[in-house]
């Protein structure tokens, strides 16, 4: 059965066909899910160009177009993705999807006018000496290619190693001396203690600035090659061949400041600055401060220590300063001495890894000398820590100190105790029993008077008993017929044994502290002395 095509039906058909046609682009391209750029940040020199690439992702169908824009065309313009640097400043270059204006991606463009500027004075108030564009730097004679090491005292790792591939990549570029010469600067006219600062373009508050003294910057430097004799934190000791190659201090083609090591154990990598050819600055400043001489040791200099004892060093600047040391009496240097606070490969641990310094096993004098070094400062004064290495006195053994003898009852670097055991001659007229005595350099409390310690010292007239004595042994002063004066300094005596004072002079006086008179009369009672012997305060 046929249907008559009316005007009304024709209009409806045309409208339906139009609606279908309007859906075709969306079906072909799909919904836009995002826009991305091959760069999110870009640093450019004025008058240079760079082509950004935009990628539009969709659910299905073909790729779509974008519209490019710059939020500040006085700094940078863009046309079909080609960015042109106009003047110094920053601009956001945005690619926006033509199909969905809410989908976009932005690249922050930083434009600089000069690649590297050398100035005198300070960053805040500079006197410009020379401005280099990249073409100027590229025209300078390049040094290299060189390998560079020195990362955290880890010899098998090179500062120029590609972390992704693991392959060493030598670097080349104009030396700092060549750059200074091109700027008309006489390096020899700069004082050794002048601070020279490398300030990269991305340094906003000094966090990436690398400071050197002129002497440090222009010192002879080397690349020390890995040796199978070394382990992490190892050191090439005297007598072993040092495998090294001299290297120049350069600004590499990648814009990084590269420099070698003065000595094979020097840490240098943390002072290297990136982005030194994208609007950076080298400041020739004022006189450097001196690195403080603030190293301390866990063992007090001048004290006595045991053989093999560990000497631990510390400093308020232990995270920033390098502490070099010697144990042979020589003055420490960066070139030849051990580095105490070495670090391992990777992030700096807190606190840093440190070496173990042990006293020798043989008795005698032991000296540790230290030198603190910091980039951008002159070296500290040498500090000296001197020790007497001595074995601890043995328990039960009697030692003579001057005219007196002491028997060790407890030994130790601290807390040692001895008993007074007599004198070297019985003809001495006076005896002073001290509170403390040093034996082989160690301090001991004199806590007792031994049995028979001063028996029949017939010439003895006076005895002074030190403040740490707690016990007086039997017959300690037996038969000392001329002994007329005993002075007790301390308040610790708790026991006096029988016949301790038997045979002392009948007119003797025992003088004790006022506060202990009553107690000591009881303790000293009936210890062999005549009834005429008086105990007084």
C-alpha cells in the first residue's frame, strides 16, 4: 500500500536528516579527554625559537586541532606551536582544544637576554663586567672532554655518569679561566681569599648558589679513577699508586659547572651548579670568612686513654664542612689526608658517616690533628688533640707515686679506687694521704688505709688523712711512737679496725671535722691508743 508524500512529511524528513548530519563530527572524533605538551617549562634566550608539540587525546576517532596563545606577547609569542622569545620575563604558552575549550595545556616560558653575566660586588648591587650570549660562549675555545668524579667519596661513581644508561659521558666546554680572560679579568690580580659565586638562573634565594674562594676555584684539580683496592669510603694510603687525570674547571655544553678533586677523598659534587648558561651570574665578591676551628673530641685533649680507644670527632658544621685529619703528627691537607666525615653515594645521611680513629695499641703519646675546610671560606686553623696512651692499672697491684704506695682495688678510666699502702722509706716524718691520686694517667679515689700501711714508721710525727678515706685498717699506725698529730679531712670514715692507733705518742691529738666529732669518737674508741690521746674538732 503506497503512502502519499505530503508537504508535512517532507519537512519532517528533512529535519531528521539534518539532525543526523550534525552528529557525524562527534561520532568521527569522539570526546576530547586531554591536551598535553612536550614541555611544561622552557628557558629561552631572546630572539631564539622553539617548537612546542601538542597532543590531543580523544575517546575515539581522529586527532583534533588546537589554538595557540601567549598570556604576554611582549615576552614570548607563539604561532602554530613555534615560540619566539621577545624579551626578558616569563609567559605562559597555552594550547587549547578547538573541539573542547576546557581542555588545554600550558608551558611556562622564561626568557633571558644574556646567557651568563660576570659582575663585581654583590648579586643585589652588581657592577657588570661582561655579558655573554650563548653564541659568545660557544665561540670560546672548549677544554676537554673530561671525566669528573668526587661524589660523596664514592670512587666508582662519576659525576658525569648518565643515570639512565649508566654510561660515563665526558664533558667539554670553556674553562673558567678562558671565560674570565674573555671578560677582560686578570685572574692573578684577584686575591686568593676572594669569594667567587656561581648563581644559576633558577636560584631565587641562594639555595643553588655555589661559592668558592679564588684559591679553591683555580686550584689544580683531577679526576681520580676507580681502583679495585678501594671500597666505598676508602682511601688510597701512602705507598699505593694514585690513578688520576688532570681536568680543567669548565662550564659544560649542558650549562653545568664541572670541576675535579684536589685530593682523591675530596667531596665536590654537591657544589656543582646547573643552568649556568641560561641567565646565570658569576659574582666576584668580597673577602671570604674563615672556617671556624670548632672541632671537638669525645676524649679531652691532654687526657689518658686506653690502647685502641676510639676518638670520635664532632663539629657544629659537620654537615657542611669537611674535616681532614692526621694521626702521625703531620699537618693535615686536602690533598693527602684522611677525610673524617665522608658520605655515601646518594642522599646525604644525617648524621654523616664518619671514620673510626683508634689510639695505637702501644703505650705512648698519640696526636690527632684536624683541619676544617668549606667551599667559599678559607681553611680553619689546625687543631691538635694530644693523648697519653696507657693501659689501666691492674686490680690488686701496688703502684708507687712519688714517695707513696697505693694498691688498686677498682680500676677504670673513671671511678677507680685505691688503698693507701705505705711510703717508700720509713724515715719520712710526715705523710699526706690524698683524696685522689693519678696512676699511669688515670685518676683514682683513695678510699682506704691498708692494714699495716704505716706500721713502725718510727720517725713519723704527722699524718693527714684525705677526704675520700672510708676505712682505716688494723695496725695502720702501729708503733709510730713519735706520731703526735693526725688530721682527718673527710667525713666518710665508717670503720676503723683494731690496734689502728696502738703505740702512737701518748700526747697525740686526732683532729676531725666539727660535725663528725661525736661519731668519730665512737669509731676511734679503743683502737689501741693511750687514754691520754685526745680526739678534737
